[in-house]
């Protein structure tokens, strides 16, 4: 093994415990002030009277108090990802313009940490103000959900209502210290906007984080991160009693079949993203101007404007995965019916022994939100399977997606929830789906059968991590799932008798997968049947400091020999950022519409001694790494919108898990002299380097079609 000077911290095994208790922003309910005050900016403003004696503010623009001059800006010149656009060839329903002469656009703006930390809401409000509006278009906004607003007009103390047009922003109401993600509050806002600004046409935009089918909309930081579920949303719109030309989500992950179904009786069209959105979100100026100049504009033309601006490198950081689509909600029932037919054929195939192929298709399908939200592209998944109903389902989705834009291969405009990784939320999902009205017998029946096999497989397979002694799944945890009404015990157990539910090695009874020396090279050999059910392989690296093991993370770059055996090797190289060792975890791989491939990973760190963050790293096909920013480690069900940026003076202290020799996780630690004080002029550089003359151990773990992890023996390098 190569010998090279190592950071003194590792030689001495000097570990400093990270102060992580209570990290992250804790939300506390805030009482509303009893006295309404008027605030002004440096721009011209005047106080007027509206709705009785309530004082209001009118100002041309919002002077943002957020200073981004020292923020980190990824160096991606010449590396912009181009988007492609798809228009339905069968659906021309959105082509027709109307003779409408007025349009009221309602924006429901839960500022959350997007505003308090980065001023994203203020930026978008200014984009609205920069557009032409006020004669034919009225923009009505309700604000709330943020601990602080990065301007001197909007208060965080109460929910406030504003009217925006080209002449400025005017406060028109106060809705008290309520939760903005309460559906009753949303319904009240809609009724208020329609009463004050009646129009020929209406549009509604949700602004904030999104959590997809399960997580729903928003994260009110003043009410412990409360979100609005699809059930609540559906009921809130029903109570409001207003029909919209479109409902849009300037939020993450809301472009799903389930979202569309929940809203199909409330709006004609849905505009939403399958993927996580960047923090900049939609670009408002151009489509606001379009609505002012032509309030009767066709939904296709309006949708195109929103989508092309969103995917444009002029307005959006195009190093991120971008998706946005205009969906005809009158076609959603046909999508659901077609999926029901496709799932009927899938269930027959499953019951004939087809779980492995169905699981592989689910694993390979384009997923979103790092697959933490169990959402996949409907067309990409269906196209991976050759069975009855596939072509009908694909045609139904293509008919519903009127117009879409993306820079991600495998993305076609509409996602769906498909349980695979986290099964303990399946019961709640089943209840929610039934409550919003999706209750096709084959739809529910297939998912019940698929999850039944997945449940039994997870309870029976896998082995323990040789360092922590822990398994990915504990069989005893599954007793609660076995008792659920959807679990088909006879079917699952009969399937287990006919098919292997675990990875096997020939001539081995070891609990861990054995590594053998083949002609001087360490390899892992499995039966062909076992390799067939492997979906993923990772190597893990540890440093033995004489008292325990410091975990350096994962590497998913693996190789095989001519016999199909996995080669087990360690070259003593690992990842550093600006001279600091980091613990690294691969996240996902995405392919651009022009065939380019990108890889993302993350390292966990302590920011400024208080907040635990995930620093996101992107690799291109040439192995060049770029730090995209960081994501706060949320504890709610929504996805972080975009990446937060580092600012000059930020201290980034990298975290490592540390295990004792008995396999106990001692804690997460930082290392002495292993932190970065961010300097925008220097940037952030990620690279591989030799970790020096230390004792290193490595092992591999394999993931199977049931999402079990199988760990190998360890190899020690001294």
C-alpha cells in the first residue's frame, strides 16, 4: 500500500464530538401582534385606507434585505443542461383562447425557510411586480409560514393579504395568526380573493416546499412545519366553491397522477413538476405580462410560457434536474382507468412468478426526490414492461400531458406513487388514495400483492453490517405489516416456497458473504440466480484508529472479472474537499436529454456549529466534481426546494460516524483541523487523494429486489 503523510488528526485519532443536539431550525408558534403597523421601504410609498380603518402599504417594489453578494456560486460555465419540450399530438383542448376580459391570479405563499434564509419569496414577488398587470390582471397573494421575511413590507407575525400590480404592492387584509397550510385558511383566502377581485377566469398557485403525493404542500415554520395533504387540499377547494382554469405548484414533486386526481373537479389544468424544483422556482414576469395583455389566452400558450421560462438557462440554474408540465385534468380519469387495466395485467404476471421483473422495472424507472418520496415517471416505468395495457397507459398519459419541458431523460410529465423502499407508510397511502376517490379494484389489488411480497422478502432477507451489527430491516418490525388488511399471507408465503427470497452463495453457510482469493485477487462469487436479483452494489471504507472504526462512506464504482465475479480492492484513495477528508454517499444518476450522464452524491456536515446539512456534489462524465450547495436536513415530509448557498465566513465541519469494536455506533463526530471557513474567492474543490499510512478496512454490500442489504466479509489493509 502507498505510504503518504496523513492528516495528523487521523494518526492521533483525535476526535471532537459534534454538538448536534438540537441542531436545525426548530419552529415555534408565534403570537400575532394585536396592533397593525404600516411599514415602508426606501422606494416611494403611500399609506391608504382600505376595508374600513385598516392601514395598508403601497410600494413599487420590495427592497430585499437579503444580501447574496458573498454567496457561493457554482462554477458551471459552459456546462448548462439543455431542456427539450414535448407537445401532445392527440390533445388540442388547451389550444382554444377565450373572450375573457379579466383574470385573477391567486398566489398562496408559505414562505418557510426559503424566504427566511434566502429571500426566495421576495424575489418571486418582485418578478410579479416587474410584469405588466393591474388593468386586466389582478394578482392576490396571501403570505405566511416564515419566521422572517427578507423585506421591510411583509410581516411574519400574521397571515397577510396583498394586491400586486405594475404600480406596486398594497396590503389589503390580515388573516390573523393562523397556519397557512390549514385548508380552511386556504378556502377563506380564495373566497376573499373572488369577492374582492371577481374575474372571468381564475388561476391558483401554491408557493413553497412540496412533498409529493404523501407529503402534500408546504411547511409552515410557525406551526412545526405543518403541511397540507391532498385530502385536505381537495376538501379545501371544495369548500371554497371556485373553479380554476389552472392550479399550479411552484413546489417540489407535485406533478403526480394522485395530485391531478385530487384536483380534477376543481380545475381544468394542473401545472407541476415531477422533480424537486430549484430555489428560484418559476419565473413570473413574462407570464404575468402575458395574462395582462391577453386575459383570454389559451391554456397551452400560457402553459408554454411558464414551462419554457422555467426550463430556460436565462432564468434558472440549469445544472439541476428540471421538469414542468401542463396536464389536462379532464384526462386524469382516463389515466387512472388505464393504469387500472395495466395493473390488472401486472397482477396476473406477478401471481405467475413475475415479481423479479416487476421489481427491476420499478428500480430502474426514473424516480424523483432521490427516490425518498417513492415517485416514478409513469411512462418510463410502463415502457420497461411488455404486458397488456402498457400501450393504453402510455397513450393515456401522453394525451393528458398537453405540454412539458425537461432536461432529464426518462421524464414524461406525470409521475405516480409506487411503494418500494418504505413500506410502513403503505397503509396510510391506501387510506388516502381511497379517500380522494382512486379506488379501482385492480389498482389496489396489484399494489397490495406487490407490497405483500416485498414485505415478506424484506422480513426474511439480508444480513448484518459487520461494523454496526445492524441489519437494514428487522424481521420483528414487520409483524405490524403482517397484521394489515392488505397483506395477503397465503399468496406471499406460497410465493416464497416457489422462489428464492434471498441472495445465496454456493458452498457457503456464512452469515456474511464470503470473499475469496482467486489468483491473488480478492473476489466475491455468487450463483447466477443471486446475481439476477441484485440491483445495486456499494463499497464501504473504514479507518481503524486503534479504538474503533471511522466510517468514510460509500463508493458505487465497482468492477467484475471475466468470470462475472465482483473484484474486491482498495486503492487507499478517498474524497477530500479543500484539504478536508469527507464521508461520502452516492445519491443518484441522471441522464440529460442529449445523452450526457451526471452523478450526485453528498457529505454530511455541521454548518457554523449548529445546523446539520447535506452538502451536494455533482460529477460529470469526465469525473469533474462541483459542489452545488447544501440542503438542510429536514425532519418533515417535504423536499427542500433547490440548494442553499454558502456565504463568506461559513464554517463547514464534516461529520463522520464512529463505531467501537463491538459494533456500537458511538456518535457522529467532527475531526480536529478538518473544517473549512468558506471563502467565495477560493470556492470549493472536491477530489480524490491518498489517505496515507493508516489501517483501512473495506467491505461491500449488495441490495436485492426486496431492498435487503447483504454484507460481505471485511478485507483489512495495513
